[in-house]
C-alpha cells in the first residue's frame, strides 16, 4: 500500500500557492523551502524519500515561483514576507508544530521564518544556507578570486562591462559552477525541471542581476541575522558541501550562532549535497529528525 500523496493549491498570506504532500505524518510534518530565489518545489523532491519514516513531507512553490500566483509587483517581495508566507502555509495545511528544512536561499528563508515564528517549529535544518547576504557575497567573491587568472579576470571584466554573452565569460562561469555549484555530469530530472521553471523576476527583486561578483541590489541587500541566531532555540542541523559556493564559512557562522546546533560537511559535494551524496544526506537528516522526535 502506497503512502498518501496529494497536490493542490492553498491560500496562504493572501496568495494562491501550489504544494505537494507525501506521507501521513505519524512522526510529524516536514515543511521544505526551496532556493533560487525563483526556483520551484521540484528542487526539494528528494526529501519526499523521508516520508516512509513516518513523516508528512510538504514542498511548495513560493510566491512568484512555479505554479504559484504571480505578484502584481515583484518589488514588494522580501525575505520577511516570504517567511510570513511559509508560516501561513504551515497553518493552512494543518502541519502543527513541524520540522522546517530550507536549502540554499531556502536555508536563509528558514532562518528568517523560525526567527519570526518561533512557536511553529519543532526543529530546523539549514542546507547550504547563509545568515548574511554580505557574508555569502564575500565568500562567492573569494571563490572567484581563486579561479585561474584567465577565468577570474574574464568574470570581473565582463560583469563590469555587461558583456555577459561573451563566450569567454560563459566558459568561466561554467567552470565556477562546475567547481562549486554542481559537478554532476548528468543532472537529475528535478534539477532540470527547476531550472526550466525558474522565474528570474523573483531573483531580480530579492537579489538583483544574476551575477557572481556585485553586491545585491534587491530587497535582500543588507539582510543579516547573524546577531539574532542565538534566539533560535530549536534543535538545528546545518549542512554544507566542502566545495559549496555558499561556503563552509557561512555554515560555521550559523552553527556557532545557534546554541547546540550540529554541523555536517559533505566532503565530495559542492552546492549539490542532496544530489551528489543523496544516500548519506538523507540518512543524516533522517537520523537527526528521529532524534528530535515528533514532539
């Protein structure tokens, strides 16, 4: 007999949002927040493999993403409004005091969500996330500085001049992504779909142009919760890839800031831990949630 599975739309924070749910939840619920910004719930589908452990795993498309409603004005999108939206999804789907998992930008969003709505969550998992926009940008810049000189200089030159179609720039960014985003030769279908369904308008509103070296110009500019991390009192797991573009330094900042949190580094991975080392990654999350318990 298969696990309960459903999909549909939920009204949350005044918007119509698409979600998918797997499992019946005797061990509690796990709410998953995708990254991008502007990607889709498809990035989070690997976590539905946790449902046989007794979890109800819920993934959804954030406002402006995937099948969810498009806002009239993307400039009003903020990480704070998306955090309120995430908690509204939890309430609307009757998830109770659930586990929260965010990956990449979703990890930053998960931190903001727990800080704004601390009573709603039993535990927190931050995968390849960050607590400061500036720290994340500094670390990406540091990784660009470590590229071989031709690639490094090409990225700086083309991003200053706006020559983003330059073949040398495309090759240099591809090399950066191979090193720090994902070195997988064959991309899983969920990654492909999330890329195809990406809405650049969301990323533009929150962070600005999709470039490696400049500072954010969107509503995420200046976002920083490092001095508030000690307010997070739920059991917390922090994960990161050794070669991650959201680097182990960003992960250590979160780990050191949240009392009694646990940090796990995946040695073979970049930003693709949950795909590159999927069995170990899911086993790590499963063990953590089992230790926390359903509450």
